[in-house]
C-alpha cells in the first residue's frame, strides 16, 4: 500500500483538481490512501473567520465565510454533473455546522473555536475531490478522518493518540481496501474523545500522511508539490536554489526544524521509525524523479539555506545577578512550555541569555510579563534568522557578510545568525 499527500497548492482550483485525478488514475490499480489539505489558501481565510467571530465581529465572520462557501460551490459546479447533487448536499451540511457555530456567542477559549472552524477546509476539499473522482469513474471511499485520528484537546496543536488511531485505522480503514483501492481522507485534522474537532498545527497534513504510512507500513509516502522536489533553499526567496535528488531523514528533520517550509517537521519520525521512504514529487511534471528521503547516507550536500523572518530577540538578565544555572533555566523553560513558545536559537552567558523566537505578539507579551518576575527583559523585533547548513566560505560570504548581525552561532555543520 502507498500513501499520497496533496497539499493546498495542488487542489487550489478546477484545473489542479483535474490534474490530481489524472495522477491518481495512473495509480488506481494499487491500494492508495490519499491525504488532502484544504484548497489553496482556504485555511488562512478560515483563520480570519475564526478571529472575527471570537472578537465579536460576527457579521463580518459570516460574510467572510460566505465567500469561502461561494468559492467551493463554484469549483463543485465546474467539476461535477452526475455527482453534483450528492456533493452539494455534503458541502451544505458542512457549511451549516460552521454557520450554527458562528451564530452563537463564544464562551470557550479561542483555540477551541479556531479548530471547529478551520477544520472544515479539509472536509470541503476532500468532499469535492472525492466527488470529482467518482464523476470520472475512479472509485473511492471518502472517510471523515475525525472518526479515526484521535487526539488530545490541545486545540491548534493537538497531540495524536497513537494507540486509538492505530486501532481505528486497522479496524475501520483496512477492511475498506477489500472493496476499493482508493481511500481519500483529510490531513491536518482529528478529533477528541468528545468528538470535538482538533488540528495538528499549521501545515500538519504532511504529518497526517506520515501517521497513516506508519500505521499501515506503507511501501512509501509521496508528497506532491508544485516544485521539482526538495531544493537547497526556498525558490521564492532564492531563485538560484538547487534541486536535491536524495536526502536522509536526519537532514530533512534538521531542515524542517530550522524552518524550511517544504515538509512539516513532525513528518519524518513516523517514517524513519518504520524505514518508509518519503518521495517529494513534482505535481506538475510527474515524469521528474523528485527527491527521495530515506535512511541511506546522503552524498555531500551543497549549502542548505533556511531563512525565517519575523523574529523577536529576547535578551534576559537575572535580576539578582545569579548565574544562568538550574533554577533560572527551569523557570525559563516552564514559561516556554506554558506558552508553547519554541526557541529557535539560544545563547547563554554568565547572568544573561538571548533567545530568538517567532514573533507572535500575544505570546511575546505574555512571555514578557511572566519572565519579568525573574529577569530583566529586553525585546527587539523585526529581525531575521538565517541558518546555513553545510556552509562553506563562499556561502558565508554571500549570505552573511553584509548583514548587521546581532547574534551568531556556529558548529561544524551549521551556522545560524540573527540579523537586522
Ligand atoms: N527547501 C525547499 N524546497 C522546495 N520548496 C520549498 C523549500 N522551501 C520552501 N519551499 C516552498 O514550498 C512551496 C510548497 O509548499 P506549499 O505551498 O506549502 O505546498 P502545499 O500546499 O502543497 O503543501 C514551494 O512552492 C516552495 O516555494
Ligand atoms: N490546510 C492546512 C494544512 C496543510 O498541511 O496545508 P498544506 O498541505 O497546503 O501546507 C494549512 O494550510 O496549514
């Protein structure tokens, strides 16, 4: 069995969905589990609906949601004839669920509402793709992943309950493969024991696909992208980026951890644990070999460049001049854990330390308040964090020499610099 994952970019409009169907058609003799994300930028649009709803702008939230409805209905109209009515019935049920919620007043925390609203994106996209596959006579079974993928109730960053999910996948999904070769389901979303929708963190569909690949010991997982494969940098920022034919799991997990947006950081572990190869293939040209990621040693790599903008540099100094040892570090990590802040770079000194983190204003404000009980806190915003792996003199010169650096760290393989 194989697992395919199509991201939002691959199902963004009518033509792209037709193209997805062509790719699936070529593989329809094999058992395939297909994981799909919300169309194009739907998740961003749904985030705005959630924000408006929670902040009391109900009318505006409903208007924005109505635009999302229209986009999906238009795509369904262009794609479907015979399957149109069934599909519209399913979409309408999903729309109604969200609209009911939007007519209420928020009484729970923001992250709960975020997940109830944002999760509909994947349910809508998979409903349309499933109907279109049926329309072109590709038999498939649409599954609501919330019946299978169980999580805790950490809304927006839910943690997967592997035991429940494995059991549900084996008992509910596997038997379906006796009737059809294709099962189609949603990435990114899951549900709690109380049947509340959850999400796994932005861009989490890659992780969903890896979870199923792990559970079913898949032959491989293919993530279809709008690029040739994995490149040594984001081609939108570095147009001279080079295509990489092969990478090992360790390299990709490092790249993703440092912020390369090509694969979700949690994707690799479930694959590495079962030695399942990950193929990143070009959606637009299926003849291209793509990038293979596995446990084999990688050949020498060119410098890999990862740029993260919008960094806040937090400088802390103990109030009583005590050393940065057990107690202050423990306090600091407690605050990080409570606020779910992930430090991107830390440098310690005798009585102070500097930390570069993603600038999410609500989190930074809360951090400042909590940390100022123990530390003198200074925060500088609007910075960039550049990571260079497998660096050489030329890449250091090219990417960092002219930058106004405020913090820099270096080891044999990696250089990281925060600059203005
Ligand atoms: N190292 C990299 N290699 C390839 N693509 C990258 C890399 N870093 C960032 N990207 C960007 O990731 C984009 C694909 O990701 P995304 O738009 O999230 O796709 P999807 O919606 O399919 O998940 C590419 O178009 C490319 O610009
Ligand atoms: N739709 C979700 C999940 C996801 O993984 O999307 P994509 O595969 O398009 O990155 C998001 O945008 O975060």
